[in-house]
């Protein structure tokens, strides 16, 4: 699975760019991550994205919009740690250690991410937290599997490497918007 995460800020033509990315064929989902956005701003972006693509969108904030627009999923985080009442769609969460990942995998998440796998492209000074041995051991122990997405420093040319490492896919931020 290949997932793209939006930039944290809005930009002109963003809805069109999101639609273009989803229609190119090699991207499964887009995570709408706008931590500073208010509900109206985020709703305007969702409304500008063609409705037939809404089932490929995952929301990080203002989760009730996912119910209103029948989006694919919601991503839990420290700002929004529980799904809204009535949510029956996909759930995802990010983990920053192998121990946290092992713990969260016992919960009913559709998929989880582990980061940073490589040095970040979008966050200066955010370096890989894992050795190749750490990743291999977590894979051998069944902690990394098809439900775990690699995040951090992922480029399109690293997708095959990520799959060889045992991940079910990757989440791309910095490289997707260049």
C-alpha cells in the first residue's frame, strides 16, 4: 500500500493535486493532515476533492467530517486520540518505537505506521531511529508485517526496499509534493 500525507499547510490548487495523485494509479490513499486547520478550512478542502475519491481519504483532525463525507478512515493522534461516536471505517495510528508498535498492534487498527525509518525529507534533524537489524528483528518477531507502513524519509524509489524490509507499504510526505 502506498499512502501520501498532505503538507501541513494549505496551498493553491491542493484539491486538484490530491485528485491528480489519486488518479495516477500507484497511490492508494491520501491522509489529510492539517494540524493547524479549523473545521471550516478542512471541510472546504474535502468538498473541493471530487466525491468519487472520498473513499480514498483519511482524516487526521476534525474526525466528524469523516462521518459527514463518508471518508475511508481516520488517523488517531495526540490531538484526537479516540474515534467519534458511530465511526465504523478504517482506523490508523503512528508509532515511534518498536515497543509502541507491538503494543498498538493488539488494538483494532486497520494499519499502523512506524517512523522514522529513514532520515526525514520534510523535518530537518529528524533522523532514522532504527538500524537494519532492529527492523529485521521486528519483522522476524512478527511486529512488522503487512499492517505496518514505513514512514519517514520515504521516496517513491524506496518503495521496493520498504517491502523487502517486511513492511506492508509506505507513507510518503516530503517526496510526494515536490
